[in-house]
C-alpha cells in the first residue's frame, strides 16, 4: 500500500472511538521501527516530520522519497500517512509539492485574521492535490522547532471559525505542552475540550504533546473526539536510554559492537517498545483496513 492522506483514518477513528498515533521520525531507523511496529500490530499510523527534522534529513523531497521507498520495500500493508508537523506557511507548501500526504499549518502564533487567511490558502492548495490539512488554535505549550506556546487553552468560537475553513483535523490547545511535563502541570482542560467538540461537531481533533499525559487522561480525550495523538519526546527518550545502556555495558567494545548497525539496534528496539505501548493505549491495534 502506498502513502495515504489521513481522511479515512480519521473517519474510522472517530467512528470507532480510538485514535491514530502520529510519531515523529528523525532518520531511517526511526521510520523503520515505527513502520515495522504498525505492520506487526495491524495499526494505521502517521509518520510526522518537523521542519527541523526535514532539514536534518536534507529536505522534504528526501524524506518523502525515503518513506515511500521504505513502505514499498518493507511490504507495508497498513495505512501510512506522511505528515508535516507544525509547519510554517512556506514549509506546508513545500511539503505538498514534495509528496507529503498530509500537512499541518501552524498559524496559532499569528494574529487570528492572518491565521485564517493563510489556512484558507493552504487548504485550497492541499485539497487540490489530495493532501489533508491540520490547523491549530491556541498555541501548545513548550517549544517545537522554534514555534513556542504557553500552554494556552483555545477559544471554542475561534476553533469553530478555523474548523469551518475546510480543514481535515483541528489541533486545539487544552493545556497540553511539548516535551516533558513539569511536576506542577494541572492536567488537560476537559471542559474546554468538550465545548470545542460540541462546537466543531465531527471534526477530528488532535492532541499534541502526547508524551507524559497520564493514560486515563489520554483515553478521556479520545472519548471526547481526539482522533490523532502526537508522540515525539518519549520515542527520543526510549532511544537514548537504550543506546546509553549499550555503551555503559561496553557492548561497543565486543566483537563488532562498534558497527553502527549494532550501535543503533538497542535504540531501534526501544522505539518499537514505546510505539507498541502507545498504539495499545490509543486503541488502534488491529484497526488497519
């Protein structure tokens, strides 16, 4: 199966009361680990790439070509979308041209009127090429490739306005943040989430900052219309922790332990471990069609 946009994934998730995991990728190992796990668990999956990771991997075209080739060569049969995470206006346009099947235009840091106008333009361009669009209202806390947020809680009326522009998914700030959550974090604002759901109807909602949110809160968010949950930091943590243990045990000094393929394997398996945990939590296991 080739790459798809997220529309059917989101419709099925909304109807089935589960969410699809959107996992950020940083290189070939990241991509292979996530694809392999999705295939083993028969789960649809979204591969996300930030603009910083795109630059690290030498550009949007390189990433799109790599992911498409890997899906084909690995014989992946589950639905896979390639999605730009927290894209700028120019970045979203570039990804659409490069072959991404889904993009997020993050105009949450712009004046609201400008967010509206730029979202309209991205929706028109993306839909003309069969690409799905995610937009954001209320900046997510923490920092993602230079786009900073204060953990804002979105205005349901503004969510309705953005939702009505024809977007396919809506990311609304409900107190969630990127990166590790501080000890004094107050939790998700479910009253606001419920109001947003009431306002936008069946529009699939997106929960950013999936790392560190307690399982019961994640599941409650899914019950209130969240169909896509973003995970990045935990994959990085599992990869790094497994790699550290490899070196601390002196494995790099045994036989050909210095071979990069051997060095990267523990981290690769670490990513698979956390992706499996998340897919089971989100309820997407066995939902590939």
